[in-house]
């Protein structure tokens, strides 16, 4: 199983009340309706430290599926665009086998 882990940082600190509904609505669709991910979980930063990222998302990709099917999916692209609208400043990702 592949896990895609992404961390996002925003120009201004974003918290659960802003990020949660966006993440949940889009990632629930990616999992339940489009079936391009097996599961996901996310966490927002709990400390107000400037160097910290604001959001981390752990995405489990179905066995045998290429990461690009998820990355290029229109709802994932929508997610990135929504993040840019609220001030995405940087992101970092890593893909691991679990």
C-alpha cells in the first residue's frame, strides 16, 4: 500500500474550522464516490510556531493504482485550487510504502 503524505503552509495561519470542511468534503468524495483513494486522515498544527506547517494529510492509495490517478483527478485539482485561494504558501510531499 502506498501512502502519500503532504504538508501545507499558508500565508496566514489556517485552523480546523477553515480547513476541516474543505478537506473532509473533497477527500470523502475521492474515497467514497470516485474511489481513487482507500482512506485519508488529516491533522492541523496545534502550536502557533511560524516555522511549522499548518496542515498534514495522509492519503492511502489503493494497491496497484498509480499515484497519478489521484494527483490528476479533477477533485484533487479543485482541492489544490481552494488551498491557493486561502493563501497556500508552500507544500511538501513524500510517498512511502506501508
